């Protein structure tokens, strides 16, 4: 899906814990998520720590959107 959106001119940053799969299908901007069950969070963390983790991951995705080439963070 991300590659089709990129072809249409819509920049995409994919957050996923399965970066190898994302690279294989041709995603350009990949941000490593936390886990398969909770890619944007961690149920083991305290609520304020989890919020900071989510903020960090979303900021990485926004930073990736600023880059033109292929990135994995």
C-alpha cells in the first residue's frame, strides 16, 4: 500500500516492527515500531512513559518524511 501511495505522489512513512518485510516490498521511509502486538506503544510501560515512546516514534516518522531517499530508523 505504501508503494502505491508513493507512486501517486503522497509521501509515506511506515511504522512497523517488521522492517525486513517493509524493505522487501519497497517501502521508502521505514520507522521501526516497538512490537508486533503494539507497534506504537508498550503495554508494560507506565502511561507517561508510553506517551513519550509514542511521541518519539511519531516524531521519527515525521522526520523520515523530510528525507527524499530510502530511510530506516
